[in-house]
C-alpha cells in the first residue's frame, strides 16, 4: 500500500515538473518575441528605397488638390508590407527629423514591391504625403529617409542641379542598389550595352507611383525582328509544330487501333474458345470480305418486298379516293 502511494506521488511530481517547464518555455518565448519585434520592424524599414524624384513639375502628375509640385517616390523592395509611418524625410543632412510621416494613416502601409508618393510642396497641412520642404530647380537637392529613431539613415540621394522640366531622376531598376547593379554587370556581359552602368538615370517617360521600367515593347518580338527579319525561322518552326502534331495524332490513333484489335482477339477467344491464331484470322480479314458482309446485311434488312425486282400493289384501306370524290370539286356557297 505504501509503495503504491509513493509511486503515485512520484508521478504527480513528475507531471508538475513538466507543466512548470512548459510554462517557463512559453513565458521565455513570449518575452523573446516581445524584445525582437522592434528589431524586426527596424530591419523591415531598411527595405525602403528612394526610387524616383521629379524636381520641376510643369505638366506632369497632379496631387489630390489638382496642383503640380515636385515629388519623391519611395519603393518597398521587401516581400512584406512595410509601414513608413514614424520615419523621417528631409532635404537637410543636419536636420534628419525635418518631416515625420504621421502615424495612424492606413495609406502609409506600403505593400510588397509597391510605391508611395510624397509631395515636396511645403504644405504639411494638406495631408500625410505633403512634406514641409521644397525642392530647388537651380541647385542640387539632397533627400534622405531616416528611421523612426531619427538617426539611422535608411537611404539618401543627391539630385544634381540642372534638372529639366517633367523629366524625372530615378533608379535604373526599382529598389536597386549599387551592389545589385555591379552583380548584374558581372553576371550579364550584355547588360551594360542595353542599360548602361549608371544606377541613377533620367526618365522622359515619368512613372510616378509605378515601376521605373515600363515594358511598352515585346522583347521576344524584338528578338525575332533582330535575328529573323525575313521570318524564315518562324516559318520552319510553325511548320515543324504542325507536322509534329500530325505525327503525334497518327501514332495515337495507330496505338488505339492496335489496342482495339487486341481486345477483339481476346473477346473472340473468350466467347468461342478459339486459339489466338484462329481469332486473329477472323479479325484480320480483307476489306473485300467485310464489304460483302455489309452488303448482304443491307440487302437482308432493307425495307422492301421479298424481292426487289417485283412490284407489289396493296389495296388501300379507304373506301373512296380523293381523285374521284365530288366534295373536292364543289364550291362552297358564300356565307351570308
């Protein structure tokens, strides 16, 4: 009896230890998530990039008040949504906290691979995306994006002076860095000939709140024009696809026919106990034999007299003929 009680007590103590261990693990995990969450948020804001800038806006994109002002485009290069609220935008390196993006606006959540536009109009009372500084058309413009602590620089760019009206200054590809460009130039030798080796370029086709690289041509068609201007390769390719399709259909139907003949052999053997050679002899008769059998069946089942060369006239069941009836020749009296 005492042994049973002692074993029960030991089991209870063991169960309590396991439960306490689970509680400690859960508490530690929650504290870990709590402490690293600001770090994760900080890492995510580093994926924001200054993507495109328009200094002189004479006949370009309008803001929500119908006015044309310089603008700065921010791009989210991460695969997750990033909230830019709390970050700082400035045009003075000595004043990193010049404009704080207000919190509480759902539009500050930038979706993956998407953009947000800020207007440099010195009108912060107009809304979240209106900065408290302007851009100068006659001198270089420094623009920087700082993290919510006001000291961590996320991205910056100096737009050179001498900007032309309605021509933007943007990254060669959305969200690219110099390291990414150097890697592309190293791996793709023809990239420099197509795009150049500059990270920032000018865009005559301005693309606010959209990708810098707009595909208005079909690359495959352009390659065909360059490498097959007369269409010879396209012709042979199309004809090859057609003939290959016909050959494939022939093989499929041939295979289906072989399977059907094989199944008919098996049915004949199963029904009459024939050998394989006898069944094959039945199913592999010449076309003349099949034609004669079909003609005989047709003659036997045709809906005629017993002999096709004899004409049989049967009496009609009617007592009168419409041709001899007088009622079809008389006129009706006019109704009054």
